[in-house]
């Protein structure tokens, strides 16, 4: 693996990235209160965005395409290959990884709960930045689902943001 894979994501205090229906209204309603989370700075460091179908479809609801100038790869077994000229659709993780390596991807942003879990299980993830919002959803789509075993992390830093948001950085131990 020649690329460095990073996550930058927000979760509720009880570990959910979205409501059961995929809605992130709980975050968009509060997100600006957190102030500068470093997201724009983070995105400026990546050359490739990698996401699953559900995340891609959520991004389409934002109105403006937020990844102009970035290579965008989507892992999906259901999206048509020619669904959007701004993205490349991959059917398998192996095919995605092969493309990333062949293209010389350096630093990739892995987004979406299921894809993050897939990258973790495959040993492809290097770092995580997790911003915790001060809200309990009770149920929803978890950031971390079932994993095959423990994944050891090194804690690098924790910052307190505005409005009760907390952000922590971790690297995956190898």
C-alpha cells in the first residue's frame, strides 16, 4: 500500500454518524457552533476522496459538489459505472486499492461508516480524526460496527472546540 488513508468524521456522543434514515440533521444544525474544526485544512492535504454509495448519495444533496479538483472514487456494487463523470465507481475493494496504487494516490480521505469499517478490517487505515458532538441520538448508523478483532490506536491529541464539541486524533498501530 503506497497511500496514506485518513478519516475525518463527526459522531454523536453515543457513536453514531447518522440517524437510521441516513440523516445528519443533528450535525448540520449544530456543526457551525463548533467553530473551525480543521476540516478545510484537512481536505486541502488529500488528493483523493474515497466513499461508499450511501455517502456519495448524501454528498449529492449538498447542492454544490464539494470535491472539485479531487479524484473521487466510490465503492459500490449497485451504482452504474457511468453514473457521474466526476467519480470512478469500483465494484470491489481490491479493484479500488489497485486503482489507488496504480494512479499513485498519496493521501486519501476515507468517508462513510461502512467504508471506514471496511478499510479498518482490511488494515488499510492509517489515521482517524473524530469530532464528537454533544448529542445522544439513541440509535442510528454507527461509526464502528462489528470488527474482526481489536484494532489498537495511538492517541495523538484531543482538542476542545466550541459548543461542547471535542476532537481527537488517532493513528492506527501497525
